[in-house]
């Protein structure tokens, strides 16, 4: 049978066995599996840990949540599912479920920090341009901070003049002379 709509009584897509999850029995952690199968043409979400909110829940059956139900009709993306899961699991729900951990970002080496900040800014831009962005002001602020970090770090990572790299960078590419 072909599953045509989430929540249908028809055959459900398979999930990996929950017994393989490391935190399945930890009451302090809620673990979800988001999976998508081309055959079913949309994603599914499985609760992979025991939950005080859903005692006796079948953790091998997909959850019936609004973001997967309206996946196609609302042109949603996987981050909308993540947003829904974060907001339903945190009390009170965060004002911005996509808040960046800038303390962790600051601890990264310069190259990694610059790349991570640039990638996060690109993602936050996509989120901000989505018609479903629920906290545009907060997302825009996070995106701007990521861009600031990215562009602040870039001068130390690229040559001042095209074709000239800092000596310490050139030294890494030098092949030792053969004797």
C-alpha cells in the first residue's frame, strides 16, 4: 500500500529500531528522529525516547504533527519541523528556536568560526525569507551577528592582495626539499 497522507491508516514507513538510540531511557532527554523517504514524498518524525508527556507511546510509529501534515500544502522545510519540535518540548517555548550559541562560536578556531558563522547566516537568511518565519526580528538580529563575525574574521583568512598568502599559510603548502 502507498501512504498518501501522514496519519493515514495505510502502511507506515519504517524507522530504525528505537533500541539503538543511546538516550532512549533517559527521562531528562527527548530524542526525535526526522526521516524522509522518496517513496512517501514527505518527512516523518518519530519520538525516539520515553516521554512523560506520552506514556505508553509507540516509539516505532511516526508522530502525527502539524508540520508534517501540512508539509506539501504549506511548502514547508525540515527546519519548520525542528522549530515545531523545539517549541513543543520547551516550556515556555523560546522566542527564537533558532538562536545561535555565540559563546560556543567564539570558542572556535578562526577558520571554523568564520565558516560556521557564514553558514549559519546563509541558513538564517533562508529562514527569514520563508513566509513561515515566526520571529523575523530575532532571526534577523542573529543573522546580522553571524555576518558580522564572518566578515570580521575573513581578512585574517584571505590574502590582502590577490595571489599573496601570509607566510605561515605558505609554509603549510611547502614541500620539503629532497636530499
